[in-house]
């Protein structure tokens, strides 16, 4: 076992740890952002939104989509000061459970929902994600070169 540990330089170990850490945090850089929705709904091209339910809203939707629904994502069909109609694509439940739906139609009153947020592409997050992927690729390629002897021109270490 000591032979195996002596074959890997300490710099390689640091790069592997950095690579694994980077990969773990890439998923936090989603490319979608949500902003409060204000305005009118165009029926020809529905707006993708995320609706946060109130306690009353959770009880209202329970017979249609089940218990403990916390947020709904889908296409906003219509919205007034007192209600909204939504075609649901995804339901987020308490405890981190997510369910997919094929356009379940729901109508909610103003007391059923707290926030309505429009989804959009975050240019900054997208650029950060692309940069992280490129950097990770270079780090992995550099590490592979070091393991194969590419760092100093020597042949790769012998395996037993």
C-alpha cells in the first residue's frame, strides 16, 4: 500500500480533492433564476413560473396533487389580483421530494399562494457554470498528464 501512495505526488492529491470539490458545487450553479412576476399573461405563449403555496393553498391542492406540496412550477395560464390558473409541470414537497406532472390544471385564489416568480436564464450563472466546467476539464487533463509521466517526459509508473 505504501508503494501506491508513493507513486502519487502530493500535488496530485490536492488536484483530485479540488476536482471532486468543484464537481460537488457545480450543481449549485443552476442556470435558472426566478424573479417576482408582475404583468399580464400572454395566452399564446404561457409564462413559466414558480408558485409558492400558503398553508391554505397546500390544503386546497391536496385532493388534486397530494399532501405537503410547497411549490408548484408550470405554465401560467391566467392571473388576476384575486386568482391564477396554472398548468403544473413539477411539484416540490416538504422534505425535498419533487414530482413531475403532465400539465395538471389548477386554479388558485389569492389566499392559496404567497409568491409567483417568473423563471428565466441567468447569464451570470450560465457563464460561471461554463467556466467551472472548462476549469475542471483542464485540471483533470493536467492530473492525467502527471499520472502518465507527461509532466517531466518520463514513462508512466509501473503497476504491479
